[in-house]
C-alpha cells in the first residue's frame, strides 16, 4: 500500500479586515465630543503640537452675538444651564473665615465675597460691580472696607483664591521670600501669552536669561494652580453649552445651526507650515515640522467634519420634530437612530456619536439632542404613554416655576410640596432634573431684588 507523500508549500489566503487609521480614529473622537469638552480637548492638543493654533472666538461687534441673540441673553442662558454649585469651595472658605474672629462688618463683607467667587476661585467682578451687588444684599460697603475684605479673602487657602484673574491668582501663590520671586513675577505679568504659545526664545530674550535658566523658572510656574478653587469644587457639573441652535425665522420657519460662537477657532501655524517647506532648513528640521503640521491638519479637518455632520443630523432631526417646534413638549414624533442613518446614508454608529453628549437650544428650552429620538410610535401602549407623560410633567414643572414670586423663588423642596398639593407627587431629584433640563437655574440665581 502506497503511503501518500506529504505535500508542503506556501498557500495564500485572502482575508478582509478593517483597520482604522490614526487620522480616522481622531476624527471619530472629535465627532463625539460635546462643545464643553471639545474646547478643553483642542487646548490640550495645541499644548502638545506647536503647529496647531487654537484661538478664542472673537468678541462680536457692538456687543451683539449672531443669530439674533443678545450677549445678555446668551449669558443668562449659560446661567440657566449652570447646575447648583457643590458646597466644597464655599464651605471650606467659610470655615476658615470663622477662625479669624473678625469684626462683624468685615466678617459679613468677607462672607459676601466668598459667595461671589466663580468655580475657579476667581473674584472676577470689578470693584464697582461688587459694591453694587453688596448694596443689593443690604451691606454698607465702601471702597476701603471692600479692599480690606479682599485682602482677608486672598489670605485664605488654597493660595490664589480671590485673585481677580489668572495673572493675580498665580502671583498670589508666589512666595515673596523666594530668591526667584522677582523673575517669576515678570514671567507671570509679562510673558504668559508667549509661554502659552511656546515662544521660549522670545521669553528668554525679554528676561535676559539663557534657555536653561528659563526652563528652570518655568518648571516652578508649573507647580502653581491656574484654577485654585477648582480642586474644592470638583463635584461641580460643567456649564452645559448648546451645540445646536434652533431659532424661528421671519417667515415662520425654523433655522437650525451649529453654535460655533463659544468654540475656539483652529488653524495651522503659518511659521511651521513654511518651515516644513523651506529647503534651506536641515532635513531633520523639515521632517519634524512636516509631522506636526500633518497631525495639526488632521485636527482642523476633524473639527470641520464634526460641524458638518452635526448640522446634517440636527437639520434632519428637526424636520421630523416640526410638531415639537410648533406646539412644544408632548408632541415628539417617533424617530430612531437607525431610521435617521438610513435617510442620511450614514452608519448608525455615526449618528450615535454625533448626538452623544450634545445639547440643543430650542424655543421650548434646553434639551439633550438624544431626547428627540423616541422609539415608540404614537399610541404604542406604555412606551408612547411614558414619553408623553414625562413631557406633560416637565410642562407642569415649567409652569410652576414661571408662576412663582421672583422675590421669593421656590426651592426644589418647595416645588415638591406644591406639586404634591396639585396632585403631581415627584421626588426632589426628579424636580431638580426637570428644572435643569428646562434651563431653569437654582432659586438663588432666580431671585430678583426690588
């Protein structure tokens, strides 16, 4: 019996696999970032890549913002979307203030200033604004008393709290007894913009020091906290910012737009672009510049694609939700992400990433974009009923707060009691959730003084 001879050799087999390039992965990451996270992501990317320029949005001319919204209206909208601040920072500073045993008038002024700090620990209102606010609070403060109270505030921990801006917050953290105190003060007062742009040679020339010495000084600055109050307020939720605006037009229609007003502009650094093409430079220098310019261009393209995709998706969403725009909560049309993906010829995962974490400002309030996707059809038993009931309850909550006395606004506990009396028993956290979704600020922020 013959034994078959084993056959050896190379065999080719075709396989298909999907490999995402770094550029595509970056575009996906940018697409799913909401506005409040995208800004921080871009600033971090610019710190790591000198070829990427990130500039804050230019102030609108005449103090007005685009799309027919006044600056004051947009500011008020931001306040309405600001969740109540966690008590960490205020409680810590108030406890320290109680140890000082100050005279009553100065103690009152100090506690008033603690309440005026923002989430970073900055005392950003100017003296005139603070004196006006104090008068509204019934405090008899003059400029001298205000100055003494600010001096007390700036002695509290963490150091830097009570600074009027970033520069003063950093200066307050420097030790006047340190041998480098004068040089560090100059760095903070004169060179922060150049440091942020990584223009180290220019900074070294301005200070008259070598680059090695400048690196040593900058290392000391990195030990300072640019947001000295944030560590004690880390439970705070960020201000929710609208990614999409839906505004009425003069002809009775609706305009859907991506809100770019609060986002920084991104561009390529012209000097590095030229360096990448300059053949008088060494090969290594050109390769270094080309690599950074290419990666920066990926980010610029990803931000542009994010805006285009978000606009496409939002416009189609509100074509479906015309009844909501016209008649308000309780009139949502059934819509799924799969349905929208088919209509736009996109993958459903792209729709999911596009709406993830995004928020939209409508004439009926502030909503998560995902809110407008409802899988239940009208009349489809419990699903549709739960959506309608939730929207009806939100409307009940909105009307309750709209009817309150602005001089004595309702707390969430007061709202729970009144809603229960009216036959709508809700938990306090549910009322707080609906209030936040409706863009209604806390009772402290809603109070109006005669």
